[in-house]
């Protein structure tokens, strides 16, 4: 029961924020004529924002120190990125949630009573409903875009990318509700999943940078090629080779995290020319931080 509550809360703290931002990025990518699509994306963004707010209310003193120290929930840039993105997009972002997360305190020895258990269970049920709706929305967008019936400034690959993340979130919560209270137990598949995500981040960054940012484009392209190579090499079955590849993945992701952090700061300070919303830059940084925590946890198990 304790692991169910702890892992549920930690999963929602990371992924509910990711989902609300996915909805925002979709919303910002539609043209002005597609008002119904914009309104639907905004509705979904609000649902996940409210879900995240509910989770944050339950979270203080009920999460591990590792998730706080990882900076996967919020970074030093998150609030500034939210403010600037709200101003640029017109989205009504609840910045108070991020401020509250900045002040969360860890404690994994908390007691689970019936009321807390039921509150977490209701959040899990609600999240599955919201995720089914969001996944269906993303699938519809992809279908319409591929059929040339809808235009968006978001790449089709980006829509596929955020679909995979939403399905992972749903699968994780579904497994917790079925009593499978162990996250990232299949580290090989987890590593492959996030290597794919990191590779695509590098591709998106490369494609959204201004053509004049030649050095940054080359760096992003280099990361994409490195992760592509890691994914190919991961098909090898030898355990020693797997250990070496995990080390390479960790080292590469640390370097990518630094690149993303510098990029987020540069975008916020107007030092980098791109089509990247400030919150998107912070978003992909937090996902790198999340992956680094997964790799650290796997190396100590």
C-alpha cells in the first residue's frame, strides 16, 4: 500500500506536468482557423493542470529525496519559462503549482491511512480517464495531419513522440492499480524507450533552431546520431556489453542535459534564435533529468 501511494504520487508529479505541456504545445501549434482543435487542447491542458494541482497538495512529505534532487519536477528555469510562454502563447498557465513544487519536502517513511489511499486511488482513476481522452486526441491529430486535412506547426514525429509518452504514463498507472508496484523493473526496455525519446529531442531541437545557429545545429545533430547508434548497439544480448552501453547512455545523457540547460537559459535570455517555446526547452530538460534518475537508480540495484 505504501509503495502504491509513493509511486503513484511520484509518477503523477512528473507525468501530469508533461501531459499538460503536451496539450499546450499542441494548442500553440494550430492555425487560427482551427478553433475547435485549439479549444480541445486547452480543455485537456486545464484537466491535467488541475490533476497536477491535486497531486501537489498530497505530495509534501510523501515523496523521495531522489525525485526532488533530480530536478525532473521543476528546474531553476521552469517558472520563468512558464511566464514567458504564457505571454507568448496567451495560455493561462498556473504558475503557483510550480512555486509549490519548489517547496516540496521529501519523506518516504510517511504513514498511509485509508483517506490518503482513497485520494490517490481516485487520482489514478481520473488520470486514466484523462489520458484516454488525450491519447485519442493525439491519435486524431496525427490521422488528420497525415491525411492532409489538418495543419500544425508540430512535426508528425513529435505527435508520435508525445503519444508514446502518454501511453507510457497510462501503462505505468494501470500497472500500479493492478498491484505491480515496481517502476522501471525492465531497465533494458526503459533505457531503450528513453534513448529513443532523447534522440528525437535532439532531432526536434535541430529542426527548430534558426538556420543561422549552425554550431548548435551541429551539436544537436551529433547527439541524435549518438543515440541512434546506442539504440542499434542495444540489440546485442551480452550482459557485459549491456553494462558498457548503459554507461555510454548515462554519459551521453549527462552531456545532453548540459546542452539542454544551456539552451533553455539561452532561449530565456534571447541569446538563441529558434522556434522553440521557452517551456518546451525546459520540458525536454526535465525529461533528460528524469532519464538520468532512472539510470542512476538502475546502477544501484
